[in-house]
């Protein structure tokens, strides 16, 4: 059994990214894994101030929920990032979250990363720009394995992703961990 941590970075509750997160969760739980989902929109995260104190201590000097989440990232075997695509990058909520992972730089190891993206754009190749941002994040850590990705391309209105292949793919990806 693996510990699975899903980070859903949609500002829209029950939006397309949340729907994929739930499908991934269902599959992973059915496969016998322990799963927790963190909704970034529910956190009041401060922006990274670039002081780099965390590089010495492994903790952030800012006092907010991120200090409770960092150990969860360290303990997880599997991390799944789910974000809507905004201007061909991750949502602002995801970017703030990723920046605040700086205390884990060069400390987080031996993790499997999964990615799920939702976008109004129905051209899947355009979502690669967003993957570049997530791949850049993964490059900052040792022994991270990028396992799989799902593109919910063409999911513009809330709930559209239910009618796309990504809906079933998210469940199957979670089940296949």
C-alpha cells in the first residue's frame, strides 16, 4: 500500500480539476492505497519571500498551513498534481504552492509523480507548455519518477471533463499506481 497525496489547485470548487482529482482518488483507494487530497484554494498560503532560510532548516519562516503540508509531501510515496491551465501554465494557486515547496529542495526523494491538467483548449499539444512548468519543478528533486499525465483538453465549462476520455483515464491511472 502506498501513501498517495493529491494536490488539487483549482480555485473553482467541484470544477474540472477537482473532478479528475476525485476520479484518481477513487481508483487509488480501490487499489488499496491510502489517499489524501489537499485543495490549495482552501489554504491561505503566503508567497515565498525568497529568504532561503528553509535551505538550512527544512522549514519555512512563514507561518501558514504549508508547514503542515511539507511533511505530508515528504511522507507520500505518490504525489499527484492536478491543475487547470491558465495562459498555458499552471494556475496561480499551483504556482504559489510549488514555490512554497522550496524547503524540500534536495530533500524530497523516491516519489512517483502523476499529473492531471484541465483546459478549455482542445489541442492537447498546447498543454505541453504547462507540463514544462511541472517538469521543471520535478527536476529540482532527486530520484523523482514522473510516471504519467492526463490532459483534460476541451474542458471549458464546469463539469465538461466528465464527457472526455480524461474522466475515465484519471480513475484508471489512480487504480494503476
